[in-house]
């Protein structure tokens, strides 16, 4: 059994590494956004990546999911449309809503970025056993649900 001080030290170490992961993710979002379009902000990149990965959506769903103000989502989606990365059309079921979809151009560049990121992740995880990767995945799943 681990004593309380050791457990606290392990938790502090874990939290410090999580902070580094979040900082790296933020830098990666900024870098990826610039690769998609030089004027794209990281928040717009995250919205676009979500839409491309999950399919058509509405701005209010994005605002709820990312805990963003609807006006911020509106600004980002308008910029994405201006850059030719996002299309919008009236929702067939509710004409008050707009359906947002990633353009083929956006899907292509995002697929390239995903492939590069997957290669980087495989390289990093290559030193772990499949059991260790599974355990890490379980930890991240639990944290995502917390």
C-alpha cells in the first residue's frame, strides 16, 4: 500500500505532466491552425476539426460542446466560411438553423495533419507495451468523463 505522502507526490507529478500535455496540445492546435490557413485561430481549428471528424452540426451544438459563447462560435464559423473551409446551408427540418459542414479542401488538409499526428503518436507510444497503452487510454477516458 502506498502511504499518503507518496500518493500525494505521485498525484502532483501526474498533474504536472497533464499540464505539460495541455500546453503541448495548445501549441499543436496553434501550429495546426496556421497550417490549415495562416489567419485561422486555434479555436476555429478545433471547431473545424470537430466538424470534419463528426459530420454536419449546428453552431449552438458547437457552443454547448466547447463551452463557448454563441457569438464566438458565430465569428469563428464565419471566418471558416470566408477561408473556404466550412459551408453552411439551411437546415431542412428547421429553417432557422444553419447546418455546418467541412469543405473537401478542409477535410483534405485535416486528414494530412491527422496522419502526421498519428505518426508522431505511434513513435512516442512505440516504447510502451500494448497493456501500457491500454492502461493510459483508460486513464484518459476516465479523466475525459470526470
